[in-house]
């Protein structure tokens, strides 16, 4: 930590974060000031000083834009002060979303790697399948999610699986594109050398294409795991469930609880950051085991 701060790599991040917080507070005051003034007029409150109004604006119960300390306070109340089994706990809702995210991410990654293998080794698959894979991502996920939920509910499949399938739909695409690029990255001279050694197609794949494609895999997985989380949250919106971060967002929008909405959004962002960090750690461990220099 000390070395990171001394070499200057952490200092710009801290400065940017401080700047964002300051801008956020200014925006919160500007957006909520007129609403508080209207409230004073409706309730016949007079002789309010600037400091009092500023304090009321920054601590409004239902602000248009919550102040950062309000969101942090809401996160504290819904994580530390609530039992993890309570439906008021963001930990509980976060786990519901995380379970679908991880299942969808694993399925999407395996599916993407498998498709990439077929595409690289079969020219007909490349010409016929790759355009459809790209076209599939042009359909908005908000249009697909309700159809997936309704169809699977009609056949008796509900809960985790529909959300995981939506996560799979979003997470497999970056893996397919990245791994196709990775599997095709060996140079012609390297492939010629493998043919000189009379290597089979399987040996070429395991000893040349796969090791070279690993950096592409981890880069794709970082994008895929974040997309998988988005898919899980989107899948919770039309499901009518009371569990998950998506359900918290819906409940907050129904009752005008903007602080709850922003707390859920921040929790989702922190969850995505944690998942990407885990993938990065796995990448470092793999590189260290293979002797790859950072």
C-alpha cells in the first residue's frame, strides 16, 4: 500500500474520487434545493437560515438525488445492521443476484469457449455461425428477458435458472469474440513449426493455441462477468420476485425511495468490481504458474 502510494499510482485515483464526491454533493444540493423550498412554502415554515436549509436538503427523506453520506448510511443499515437472512438485508439480496450471476457466467464462459473452438476449426461454422452470434447482441436484453421468464415459467422453470440463462446470453458473447481472436493469434511460423513436429490438431490446440489465447480469455471474462451481473439484475425485473438487487430497485421505484435505489446500484457496482478483481487474481495466479512476466 505504501509503495503504491509513493510511486504515484494510487494518488490520481484518490484525487478523482474526491472530485466525484464534491461534484456529487454540489449536484445533490442543486437538484434538491427547490424541492425543499417548495416544502417550506407548503408547510408555512419561515425564517429558515441558509445553513438549516442546506442541512435539510442534504438529509431529505426522498431526495431527487441522494447525497453520498445518505447512500453510505443506507448501505450500513441494510448490511451491517440487518441479519443476512432478512429480506431487508442487501447481503441477502446480493447473494440472490450473485448466485444467478455466477451460474450464468460459468455457463456463458464454457459455451463461449466451445463455440470459439468450433468456429476456429471449422470454416463453415465461422461463416454461418459468427454473423448470427453478432446479430444476437443487437436485440435489447430488456426485450428478451420478459420472454425468457414467461416461457420458462410456463413450463414450470422459475427462480435461479431463468436469471442464469439471461446472464449466459450476455456473458457468452465477449468470450466467443475474445477466444476466436486468441485461438487465431498464433503466427504462421508457429503453426508451421508444429506441423514440422507432426503435431496433431489436438496437440496444436493444447500446446499452442490455448496457451496463447489465455490472455484473451481473462480479458473477455472480465467483460463477461460484469455483463453477467447486468443480466441477472435485468432478469429479476420482469420476474416479479421479491429477491435480488433488481427487486430492490423495483421496490425503491414503486415507493419513491431514491436512497434505496442508489444504495442498490452502489451495491451492484461494488459486486461487479469484486467479481472483476477475482478474475484478475485468477489471471495473475495463472500467469505466475505459467511463468509469464507481468
